[in-house]
C-alpha cells in the first residue's frame, strides 16, 4: 500500500474528439494497460476535473484505486460553450458516453459524480456496466433509485461548491475516499449520508 507522502503518481492525459472539439481528460493509473476503476464526473464548478485531483490521489495512494476524469465542454481544459442548463444533461451524457467507450474497454467501473452530474451518472448506469454510484451533493429532486447500488452524500453548501468544500475539509475528503473504497469492495445498496 502506498503512503500519502509518496511521490504523486503521474497523470496520463488524453484527448477525445467530440463535435469538432477535443475533450481533455486524464487517467490516474494503477497498472499500465488496465482500464481505470472509477470515473469522476465534475459538477458546475469552473475548475472541471482538476477539482477531483485530491480525491483521486487519495484513492490511488491509500487504496490502490485508479481513476479517470475529463472536462465537459466549456469547463477546465476543454473549450466550447457549456450550453444551457436545460440542455446540459443530455450533452454531458453524450460526452461521457464517448469517454466511457474510449477509456473503459467494456469493463465494469464505478462513478463518483458531483452535484449536477448525478443525473448523468444515473443515466450511464442504465447503459454501461456500472458497479456503484457515489453521488456528492446531488440535487434534492434527483431520483437516485435504480438497480445500481448508490451512495448519496449531502453537504451543507450549494451544489457548485461541492468539490471545493470537499477539498478544503480533509476529514470530509478522507471519509468520501473511504466511502468510495467501501462501495467498490462491498455490497452496499442505497444510503444517504450527511457530512457537515
């Protein structure tokens, strides 16, 4: 097992063409040529996938869990317009489908999704071999029932600040990393957690 003080593993960047624009992403691998175990979907924060870096490093260094993340159109390193709120879910689902097809080699994976991406994660679980969902601060009106085991984590902040909150509260970050590990190695069903 790696210690959190070990040198940070190298991110493997990728670029996937989508509607004449390249989606920017990266894989934090455990082993070469093995698909990642977790897909991280950022929410409404402008930082995009970079807001998941701390969690992803903890997952790899503490629990040997590899991950993949990318920037939706108009976020982080990916150019383009982010679209109207009404259109984002289908557009984000289409982008994520292309990423899953390119990076996961039809292998089962889990999803950690922040705020508005909870709906995208739930839709992906209907079409791909998704093992588990961990939804961070999903919208209150989001129906999280379904066949895929799901953990939902509520936080006392507005949705767009979910990952910034997690990154600035180490105890919350470590609890969420533990939750992700437990969902990958357990038989959990739907649970709703509240973290202060």
